[in-house]
C-alpha cells in the first residue's frame, strides 16, 4: 500500500510516517526507516519535517516512478483569521451618567485578545479620531483612515494593541459608516488569503454620515442607513461583521438599529422579526436582538469569546494539491486518545463526530466542521491527520 500521512497537533505541527515495510526519507535529510518529527507554529511558522513514503518496488532508493502519491511533499499549517477590532471611542463610552462603559470594555477586550493572540491575527481601528471638542463632531478631522489603523493585523499583537487603547474615551461623534468602510478597504489589502472579519464594538447608533451629521426623516436615520450599507458591502466582499452593543441600548429603536447592522454583517444572532407595521416599542427584549449585547465586563468577555470561537480557524492549509482530491481521509484524535474518522461533507457517511470539506477551489485547504473542529482547537490537546491515498488503494 502506498500513502502519505500528514499529522498535526493542535498547537504544533508534527508530520510523520507509520507504515510497516515502507522506507521514509525526511525532506532535506538522509534516508532511514525511522520516523521523525519537527516543530512548527500552529499558525504557520517554520514547517515540520515531512517524510516521503513509497511502497514502490521494495528498494531503498527512494520514491519510484509508480509512487503517484507517496512522493508528494505537503506541509500543514493552520490558517489564523484576520480579526480587526473596530472600537468606538466616542465620549459617550466614558460618560459617567451611563456608568462609564469604557472601564469594563477595556479589560474585557484586552483579556480576550491576550488569550487568543496566537490563534487570531488581531488588529485595531479606533473611531472617531481626536476628542475633547464637540464642535469637531462629524468633521473630516474625526474620520479614521487606513493609515490610522494601529496596529495592523498580526499574531502576538496583544502588547501592541494594549499600548494604543487610551485610559478614557474622548472622541467626538460616531462615524460608524466611515469606520467600516475603512476597515473593509484595509482588510482587502492584507497580504494573506486567511479569513477576514470585522468586530464592531459600539455603545450606540451612528451619529454621522461621513463628515456630516446624521439626520432623521420619516423615522429613517441616515447614519444607520449608511452604516448598514457599509457593513453590507463588507459582507459582499467576503468580510463578515460581528456587532457588539456595549451597555443597554437607550431605546427600542436603537436595539432595532443595531440589529439591522448585525443582520447586514452576515453573522448576526438568530432573532424574532418585528411584524410589518408593528411599533419598535412592541418588539423589544432578547428575542428581537440580533447583535451581541453586553451590559458589563463579564457579559462582554462572554460575547467576545463566543465570536472568537465562531471564527477560530479549523482550516488546514496544504502546500499542494493531493494526488487524488477525492481519495483523502481525515482523522482526529482527542486528548484521551480516542480517534474518529471524519468523512467528507456530502459523502453520505458523515457522523456525529463532524465532517470536512475543501474550503477552496484548488482543493488545498481542508475545513473541519462540528465536534471535530473543537477537538483540535487550541488547548484541547487533540491531533489532526490527513491521509493521501493512491488511486484504488484503500486508506483505512
């Protein structure tokens, strides 16, 4: 039997061979029948040792001409998502009459980023700019730009983000539409092909439309309309937006406005829909809330962790196309040593253990779904294996 086995530990890559009677040769090293492991970052650092396997003719001269699968060299790496935190720093976030939201926003945000900085590529955009002068509200001087995103998305970014978050929020106005348009433009320019997300944390509805004040006509707030449009455009570009409303919305209409923004982001929470013609005041409460509502530090940390859990990548990058993309097997093993074969989505063989699929048209990214993803999440201690089979040769 000829096959290539690729194995990955949740927090470090480990590729090796285990086939009796099969000679293995480490990439960049000499031959030999003993397996070997190399270390690497779970987010795609230096590649581990890869072993070439070949059933061939039984000689020890390396892969033979008929080794249509064993001679493939393929590295595995996790695909850490790009997560841009778009943080409202308008003066209302530090308003003592509202309980000074900033005092619980900052520690909750910092705690989540610190604990996930090696799994997600965090970046920070704060809006509005400036502060301390209400006459500047909704002016060009307060609008964020791509150049004001600091730090840009990267792993291990906790310290850099911590250094940028001020002790108090003093910005003037809430130009949410511009903040989202800026975030979208920036994430489009990021030089990697990992998933991209916006996490908007705000205490209320937008008060600006670009460099102009929001107005209300026939119950329609132009600031909300502009923000929804910007969030929809981001989603259409493949960049979902999570919306976190910190502190309770000041009115039923505010709840509806933030829910509309969350719905536009493509990753809003399931919620009841207010019947046509019904007043917003009759459609209040958690049942109608489509955004993540956080009224204190614990609730905010919980909301942020739920979002992180939703995006934490269970995508595994292969360095090249499998010899036969339809002849691949996936196995996960939990920390207790219990193994499960994970079947391809749509195969009809899926089980409660989860399933997998190719996440790209080139069949070089494997996406795990369901409990299988949880098994290999950081800290879970599980392992992940891909087996490349040769045509017409059973894998298991």
